[in-house]
C-alpha cells in the first residue's frame, strides 16, 4: 500500500482539487439570485436537438478516462492535462463568483416527447441555467483532446485521435443544441483554451517550473550528521 501511494502521489492534486471545485460550484448554483443574461443573435438560429444529450453526458466519462489514463500511464502528460483543466476551471469559478451570469435559451415546453427529451428535462432539473461563462464542457473537452493529440502514447494510434476529435466536436455542438450554453460561452471557452494550449503545450513555462522544482528538491540539505 505504501509503495502504491508513493508511486501515485501525483494524484494528490486531483484528489484535493475536485472536492473543492464541486463544493464551490454547488455553492454558486444555490446562491445565484441576480445575474447578467448572456445572449447573442446567433443563439436564436441554433435549433434544439435533444439527441445531443448523449455526447453531452459522455463528457463526464471522457474527462474521467483521459485523466485516469494519464494518471497511471504518464506523469508528465497528466501534469500538463491537470494544469490545463484546473486553471480554466478555477478561472470559471472566479468569473461566476464575481460576475454571476445565466441565459434564457431553454425551451419552456419540450418540442417532442421521447427518451432524449426526458433525459434533457432531467438534466435541466439538476443543472441550472446559471454560471455558464465560459463553458467548461467546451474548455475541458478541448483540453482532453489536446492532451491526447500531444501525447507520445497516441502518436501512431490514429483511430483514438479521430474518435477523440469526433467526441470533442460532438460535445461542443451539444452545449448549444441542448440550449445549455450561448455561442458566447463557447467562443470564450475556445479563446481561453487557445491561450492555455500555447502556455501548456507550445512554451517551456511548465517545463522550466518542473525543472526548477526538481532542482530545489535535489539541493535541499539532508539531516546533519555528527
């Protein structure tokens, strides 16, 4: 057990962060009374399509599988993925705290009666139409796809890269086709993801931080001996 804990001690940030995120997000969901309504003209031209509830819900599995894979398979890819996701999620929480936001895009009455509209209705009951900007569904989907594409483990596994792209695009489309997010939420999520991609995957910022931390650990003096 001790050996297992030492080997996967890098899982600690994940274990600590997610309960904090869920508690913070839950508090925001319950405490919002006044908010800025988000709406752009393009929102009115996007149809409601209930079948996209499937990729929308698959998002939870997508995030869990990607993080879990890198946790056990590659510490560096895991570190980059966590940095990408956690940074954006924290920015989202800060925005939602300082500038409460929401939308009025959801249909008042479901246009059809089928298993998918019932699933969407259940989703609406558990997820309010507030705290939406930028879309974490979009941002984290992009982050997980970037992690897969940039990982050496998937360089020759074209099928997985294509499947990840299809799922990522489907999830992004679902946020608008289910009327969960405005085009504004999606666009700003793309902008934030682009900035983080440049920082995490196209610069040496994280590598320099990692090397600096490891060098300090090596220089740390041990206990004095008599």
